[in-house]
């Protein structure tokens, strides 16, 4: 009989953020604020690569206003308070999604950028899943504004890094993997943060449910699910 357990959602915590060659430039720019050469920074990369973590780190550091596709309508209304915008720094997390969600959003984002551009004390951090040149946007001025930002790519992680992430999460759950198991995982997993988090979560969940020892046979059953 399977043991009943609480299914905690996997979350990225600050102590679990791995600075590596794939995210070092983005991380260093965030840490460098307010000594930015450009008030606009655009960080893009695959899902769960740390973009939101870095934006939250910058939010705390800069006391900026966090905006995503979920709260965009409330945070960026049609009648923007110009003085309020100028008094703050801003984050557009998932700006590509925001722009492609509705046509009106493009005009609002452009308006926000223009107001910030006219004020020497405001900054804007944008995150996205794609390069700015691939955002589906009909406003040439907006595309031009975003392209003139400091554009930083956070690339796909190495297999070695992903295995380190899996091992770290499981160690925090008092689950140890042998070198043989790590090698087995690295040869079969997709090269993405999503895949690493998903595999680690499955190992954690299934090993607790079944009270199973982590072996290559056990791991094989997870990859076949």
C-alpha cells in the first residue's frame, strides 16, 4: 500500500540558485544595479532558467513595481499616472507574453518605456522566453525601444548543471543518488530546467510513496511513465 504524503510543489529558493556560465552575465548585471549603463535590461531564456528569481532579487534591491501578464491590467491602466511611473522602477516579467496577449498592451508598454526613458532615476527590467526580435509586435517603435536595451540571453543549461540541480534538491529531501544513478539520468533527460525539476520531483514523490530504494531499475520506471 502506498504511503499517503503531502505533495509539496517544487519551488526555486534563493539558496538553490546556481550561478554558472549560462546565467552569470544576467546575474552580474542584476547585482550591479544601480550602476547600469542603460536604464533598460531585457533578459530572456527557457522556462525555469532563473529569470523570475533574478527579477525578484532585483525587485527587493530596487523596490521596483512587479508587473506580469496576470496583473498587467491593474498595474498599467490606460490613464497612467506619469509622476507615479517616474517615481518608481519597474519589472515586466514575461514581457513577450504581455505584448502578444492583446494589441492594446503594446501601446501601454511603449508608453511606460517612453515615460521611464524621459526620467533619469527610473529603470525597467524585462524578462521573456524569446529574443526581442522574435516578439510578435506590430509597433516598430516598441520593437526598436526593446532592442536598444541591454539584451541578455540565459541559455539552455549543461547536462552537468542539471544533474547538480537534481542532486541538490534531493539532498535537501535527504535522498541521495549514486554516481551510477546520476549517469543514468544524464543520458536520458531532456536538456531543460523543466525536465530536471520534473525528474527530481518524480523521484522524491515516488520514492516516498513506495518507500523504494533509488536504483537504475527504479529510475527506468520513471522515464517510462
